[in-house]
């Protein structure tokens, strides 16, 4: 009698756990719009607070244009001996009121524009520069009034008792327009500053990343950000310092 053999069962395909479909990762550090605003605000306040004494020296030296030139050491020594070290921080309250909102606007607008203009090529230096210009125009509109107050308080023998007194007297004696007398000059100065700064920053960051951690180009370490920022800032400042003197003169006239 013929016997029937059971048909062999079809083999299951081999399972390879190492093969998986990864979700699309978020671009631009994976941060949301409000997170860029908070990060930019904190970064701006920390930056301006740390550098405020240097900013006071810069303001004093720039308002002496046309008089006998004064060096950094001479200006610092004069303030330290005649007015005391606390004068180096006079006007920091105005900086705090303006820097937080302005930098929140600055970084959020920059990242949004970079996402729009550099969507196809994240390494597009032109897109970074254009994004920086848009961010500058927006943030300068926010910070310029408080920058005027800050610089007037930084002056030697400033006639204002504080931030509130300065705002009130400028409004009464000169009008709202006084707070924006330097806005056009500020934009003309900061637009090329930002264009040079961000283009140089992104380029330096890519180059430094390949040197510091060539095994992972996406691994952007703190030393890379700090070094790239310093190089880019120095280059941009060298280009725009003459206009910065004009801005200070307009704000303190």
C-alpha cells in the first residue's frame, strides 16, 4: 500500500535583528522653535554678562573719538582708580532686559531661516550668511532701545541714576525716536558682521570637527563650538569695528 509523506513545511525566512529601519532624525540639533528661543536667550545673557566690563571699556574708548587716544590698559586703570570696579557693571540691568528677548529672536529666526534656505545643502555658506542677516534685522529691533540705555549709563559722569530714570528722561526730553537713532547704523554694521560670523563659524566648525573627531563628523564637541565661535567672532569684529564706533557715537550723542 502506498504511503503518503507529509509535505515539508516552508522554511521561515531568516530573521536578522541587526537590520532595522530607523526613524528620520530631526535636523538642526533636533530642537523645537521654543527651545531655540530659550537656548538663545540664555546664551545671550551669559555672553553679555561675562563680557560686560569689556563692553564698558569699549564704550568709553569709542566716545573719546576726536580726543587723545586712550589704550585699554589706561582706560581700565583710570576707571579702577577714579570710579571703582563697580562702574564696569553700570547699565547691566538694561543689558539683561534687552539681551534675553533679542537673542531669543536672533537664534530662533536664524535656525528657522537656515532650515528654509539650506534644506537641500546643510553646508551652504551663503544660506548661513543670509539667515544671519535676517536674524540680525529682527533682533536689532528688539535690543537697540536697551542698548541705547546701556551705553548712556556706561558713560563717564553719566547724568542718569539708573535704567528707569534714563528711559523716562530720554522719552520726555528726546522722544521715542532717540531709542532708534542708531538702528539703521546698527543693522548696516551687524548685517555684514553676522554674515561673516556665521559663514566663518559654520566653516570653522566643519574643519575643526574633522580634526578633533574625524571618526564622527556629526560629533560636535564643546571645544569645536568654542574655538569656531572665537575665530569667527574675531574676524567679524575686525570687519565691522569702524561702524560700531559710529553706532556708539549716535547712541550717546
